[in-house]
């Protein structure tokens, strides 16, 4: 691949600055931003041996990208059990969320910092047959070093925001150099396809990995236990909520039905003490899951401040309200919403707020199908949710529409996998049994 002047300057600068990486990582460890046991992975030093045989490497940066990786990783392992899948991410939270969900034969490592030595150490150890970058993770040294080793690369489920696109327009030569390194480019939507084409990419198709995937996992025994405690109480789950949302949404839904139970699942469980303080001031009788609190007839709000259990609580819901979509209307920052396919795959009727910047295509699809309703503010939820609680058949029909739309949206993964597997060696032939 050809190096533009900007790309060449970047590589020189990162080579000069890379000796500072260990000290910077130590500082992040002290702030709780890196895993002290696995921090050397960020320098390209693997914590486990590479399994024998072909290996596909999939990279995404944070929780959203990490979760969208799972359907592709599961498909590879299902169709090609002889292939190891390596997933790399860059945040502690993503590693924690992925840990219980990774299929057998899928390895997680923290991504190396984008310095030449760290990248070389990473690639020397793992030697992938194929590299898949998810969404908009364009680390120049990582991409260049992989292509120099003739590792085929794919940029899939690519999402280029207006801000990111405008930034790349300031270095068009560097953008073209990086785009030329990818054998396959599959953006999420037509807008992304147009922007990536202008950046020099050879767009092959469209796929949104967040539209693919299985329903969120859950603990069956715990589901049965909590179902028994809840009995026939109506349940509304406030899912993946952010600052300002818990208090406003709870207030808007208070007293909606006799014995109503609200289950609040914050996006960041570490916010729990602040959430408890604000909701108790409003007079909620609540308990907190992370400290052993349980549901009884005195509890009207259950704070599910744990990681990896959203699938459990969504299954308990009669209605789901997606957080991360009301924050701007309540004076908070823009979040962009969270994945409405999570309740849709479970056949749950769902509502969201006006901020769905990260999920516009998905929201539009589900709303057209009749499986999702968006409102401008929390106080607009009350009447519409009341209708569903009063009419279980209508709620069930809305959930069924959501499930059907989610299933139809998952077809893009088949096309993507057909393109990617051309870079893998043929699967081993089954051994013939020797006649006795």
C-alpha cells in the first residue's frame, strides 16, 4: 500500500512516542482504566498461547462494537470449528461484558496501542489469516502492518459519523491510503457507503452486525426465581439508562398500574449510589441487586446494578423503555440511544426517546414494523404504555411484530460471511474410518 505524507508522518511520530506507552499505561492502571493483570496485552504481549490452525481476528473498540462482534464470531465457530476466533477490544467494560458471552474457541485480548513495536509483537504472536475491523476503528499502524504482512482485511458494519467524516476530509491522502488496505468494505447503510466511497474505499455491500445476533443470554434458574417473586405484577424495565433518565422516567411512570414494578438497569452500574440517592428522595421503595437486595411486595423499584444481566430483566418485562435516548431532552449530553433489537429479539414491546442517532436505521425499521414507539419526552410514555398494560393482546402483537422485523434484519450476516470465508483455507476433510 502507498503511504501518503500524512500517514508517513503519523508513523514517524508514533515510533518516536512509543517508548512513553508503558508509563502512560501505568497511569491508566492507577486510574482503573486498564486491567493491571493484563495491561501488557496493550503492548502486544499476549497473555496466552496461540492455538494451532487458522485464526480470524475481529477488532472493535468498546461495548457496542464488542457486542456486535458476537454474531460473526458465533457464525465462524459454527461453520468452521477448526478456526480460532480472536476478539480484541480497547476498554475494560467491553472485556467484562464479553467474558461470559464468548463462545468456545473464541479468545479475547486487549488491543495493542497503535505503536509500531506493539503492533509488530501482536501480529508476530497471533498471525491471523484474516483481520476484521468493526465500525470505525481505523488505527493506521495496525492496518499498515497487517497489510504489509499480506493479511486480508475487512472493514465491516462501518459507521462514519459526520464529525469523523469531516475529520478525514482534512487528510484525504491518508484516508485513501488506509481504505486501500481493505479487501472488503461493508458499511451499515447507504450514507456510510457514500462517505467511505469518497474516502477511497471499494464498497462491496452493506451489513449492520448490530442487526444480527441471538437474544441476550440469561440465567434460567434466576428467571424462574424472580418470576415467582414478581407473580402477576406488571413490570416495566428501564434499560441501559443514563444520568437524569432514571429519575425522570420513574416519575413519569409512577402509579401507572396497581402494584407496578419498575426494574431499572443502568448502562453504567457504578452510578448506582447516585441513582439510589435521587430515587429515594422521590419516595421510591427500592432495593439494589448488587448488594443482595431482592423483590418483595414492599419493593416498587428494583435497581439491577449488575453487568451482563439485561437479558434476564428484559424477559421479565411486560414493556421495555430504552434508555440513552432521553438524556438531551432532560438536560444531559447526547448518547445516541441503545440497541432496540435487544427487546425486539425477545418479542417485547418497546419505547424510546428522541435521541437515536446511533440507531436511526434500526429504529426506523422497527417503527415501520409496528414494534417500537418513539416519544419526545418521558411524560408522553404514560398513556401509550397504559394502553398496553390494559390490553395484553395488543402488547403481545406489538412484541411479535418487533421479533419478526428483527429476524428479517439479520440476513446481511450470511452475505458477509460468504465473502470473508474465501480468505480461509478449506476445512479439513473428515478422517475415514479404517475397516476392521
